[in-house]
């Protein structure tokens, strides 16, 4: 099963479904669940797994194809292309650092948290 990392889920909370699916697929590729040359699940399989419309899954897959991370082999399926993992990681880092991180940083400041509290992880929430 494909799933978000928790940060990705937070980033895409208010996003359209196809972008949420794209984030799920991107996380799976970045985690190593799919490597260069590996076949992604079929549109129907991914739609069934996530209760999504197959057209919505196709739109998410199309965005990967448009960005050059996957290729379609007619009659066979969609495959991760060589170099896609590195290029996707670079693009996702940039998107995170310019899009999501500034909002997180502002929220950290708003709450008066410091780096020790964030990195310690031993604090308990009542």
C-alpha cells in the first residue's frame, strides 16, 4: 500500500485529490518502493486502493509523465525512468523549502518553540 509520510499529508491537506495521489506516489518513489525501471501500479489498481476515480489517478500519473519521471510503455504500464528518483528528490526539496517550510517556520515562531524542543522529541502532549 502507498502512504504519505506525515509531513506530506500535512502539506497536501487542502489540495485536490490528484495532487494528494501524486504526493503518495512521490513519497513511494522517494522511499525506494519504486526504483528506476520499476512499474507503478495500474491506474485501476491505485484507484481501487485509494477509493479514487481512475480519471483522477490518470491525472496524477500524467503529471509524473509531463515532468519526465515516468514513461508509458503502451499496453504494458507506467515505469519509473532512470534518474527520476534524484530529480524528484531535488524538486520535492525545493518545493518543501520554498512552499511549506516558511509556513512551518512561522508557526514555530508563533508558538515560541525552539530547536531543542523540536529536536528533543521527549516532550509529552497532555
